[in-house]
């Protein structure tokens, strides 16, 4: 058993004590009042969830356990996962123990490959990923222990076992899906000597350019978490609050990630960029961009990769990938188009009053970078996003279970109730 169980045990004792004190001292304090507009509006801005793995202030973007993304761009996914689970970056010895533990859990059960091979050829890669996760439910240590009877206080430990098993296996499953779905040849098995990013790079078999390995590492880190209220995070927590195990809750969350307003936006964004380039025969001029923004909006579509439900600045994750592109392939025409869109689109969106955030989110750039390295199958992009986000979603679930978070059950009201309030 790796150091992570000991380190979490120590922290959970402190966290539980603090929670108990906060609830006894200030249980009646008000965090948020809910307006009629918020009840109709996707609960935007309603403060009713607790998430400590990361926060997303609207003027700063992703901060993981107090560390802004800019301070994490050189870290490995294992370091950031340890940080989310415990609140601290690992020491050198802790990182080795933690990484070794994950390496030892990589093997994917053979029945997962049988299932994936039996699926129709035109199955979406996200359906393949979610089916693979769901069929592994019988591996759940939590479900097994729960059936045999387990003290509530200790349920986080078997949830952590499930989390580590899933995080360790997902790169192999995701890479296998890529090779199977897009006829890239035999599945490349995981290598137990490699870390998560290195092995995902190796198993995809897309490119042997070392920069691509750096990109995968950055990709996994930058997409690791985005606080607790986004669709996939909320879905995970709602499902797991019923004491469903992580196999159920993670696959449910990824069904939400597959939507065009959430994780699918990166593929929509690249598709839009390539359509623009085809229409104008290369990188468009500023005037052409203005024209296409207007036309896209007129047709009733959103500008993919722009706007955000929380952020009111350029997403720092967009900045991180833009800097990566500037360093490694500044003159690539697709990348140049993404950069030029960034110069023009926000000014155009600012003219539309209802849009609260005219700035790019992470999805405005990542597709272009994957495309540059030869990963050109758009429908796969959300799978990579899911592999990365599994870090934050599983960390949040382990912590919620440790904090004995009860069953979610907000109260709904009827339209008549609203009529009565509005008068
Ligand atoms: N293009 C056109 N219209 C936009 C827009 C955009 N990029 N962003 C917002 N709007 C519109 C909304 O559709 C909404 O219009 P209606 O009132 O007619 O429905 C209005 O402006 C107000 O929206 P908002 O309050 O600014 O933003 P929301 O919180 O409602 O939505 C979205 C946030 C991210 C869904 C939205 O900005 C959007 O659709 N962006 C394009 C898709 C996208 O990039 N999604 C990825 C987000 C990042 C993420 O979660 N990744 O997983």
C-alpha cells in the first residue's frame, strides 16, 4: 500500500474536525440566496457546494489547492493528483511511492477489450470509454466492501482504491480505443515502468516527437479539475452521494462531459477553425474573422471555445496551451489561425450584450495543438479530456466520501410556486 493512504488518513482527521467545528459554530450562516432567475438559469452562481481540490475565481481561473495553473504547468499528473488528494505536493519519496502504486494498477481486464471489439464500428469513442468504465464495475473494491459491511468512516479507503485503479487504467483504455476505433493497428499494452503521461503517449502511438509527450503531460495537468459545479463534477458527486461506486459515477459524469457545451467544445472549435481556413483559403484576415463570427451567430450557433459559465477573463489554460504552441510551432497555419481569432473574436463578442464572457476558454486552442501532432480524429478529443478530468473527479469523490457527504437532495419547486412568489 502506498504512502497516499497514510497521508490522506492524517489529513482527513484534520478536515473532519474542522468541518465539524464550522458546522457547529456557523451552521446557520447564509452562503447564497437563490433568485427566481437562478432557479430557471442553471443555478449559476448559487453557492451550495463545497470543493477543496480546486477553485475557479472568475478573474483568475483554475487554482488547484491554492496553486494557480501557471505554477503547475511543469508538474506531472501524479504530482497534481497527490496535491488534490492531500492538499500538498508530494516529497520526492512520496511521489515515487505514489507513482509506483499507480504503475502497478495499469492492467486492463481482457473482457474490456472483448466488449470494445464487439461494439459497432461507428460507436462514438466516448460511448466506448463510458461502456468500458461501466463494465469494470465488478472490479469495484468499494462495492464489494459495502456488500460485506463497512464502517462509514472507512468508506473513503475503498473509494480511493477504486479511484487509483481507474486513474491507472484509463490511459490504456483510452489509447486502446483510439487505436481500435481509428484503425491504427494493434493495441499497445501499458508499460509498468512508465508514468501516466509517458505511457499514454507511448500507447497512443500517434507520434514519437518528444514535444508531444510534453503536450500530453501538460494536457493531463491543465484539464485535471475545474471545481465542483461544472456538469461532470456535479454529476459525479450527485451519483456517488447515493453510495454508487466510482465506476457508476465516473461513467455518468463522462456522459455529461460528452455534451457540446462542455467537453465536446474542443472538437467543435477545431472543426470551426478548419472550416474558416477552407472558406478563406488559409489563415483569415481580421475582416474575414469579423464576417464569419457574425455569420456563425446569425445561423444560431455559438462561437465554440469562447465564453464560460464562470470565468470572466482569458482562461489561463488557454494561455498555457497558446504559450506551448508559440514555443514549439509558432508558424503552423492552424495555430496561427487560432492566435488571430484570439485577437479579433473577443472584440466582436463584446459587442453582444448578453454574452458575459467574450474571452477564449481552453477548448479554443487544444484541438489545434493535437491536430498539429497528427491526432486528427476530432471525436477522440473528449476522451483525452475525460482521462485528464478523471483525476479531479475521482479526487473530489474520495474526499466527499471521507467527509461523509450525505445524499444530494435539493428541493424543486413547481411553476405555481414561482407564480405565487412573483405575484
Ligand atoms: N457564442 C455565442 N453566444 C454565446 C457564447 C458564444 N461563445 N457564449 C455565450 N453566449 C450566449 C449564450 O448562448 C446565452 O445566449 P441565450 O441567452 O440566447 O441562451 C448568452 O450568451 C449568455 O450566456 P453566458 O451567461 O455568457 O454563458 P453561459 O454561462 O450561459 O454559457 C457556455 C457558458 C460556455 C456554455 C457558453 O459561453 C458557450 O456556449 N460557449 C461556446 C461553447 C464552449 O466553448 N464550451 C466550452 C466551455 C468550457 C468547458 O466547460 N469545457 O468543458
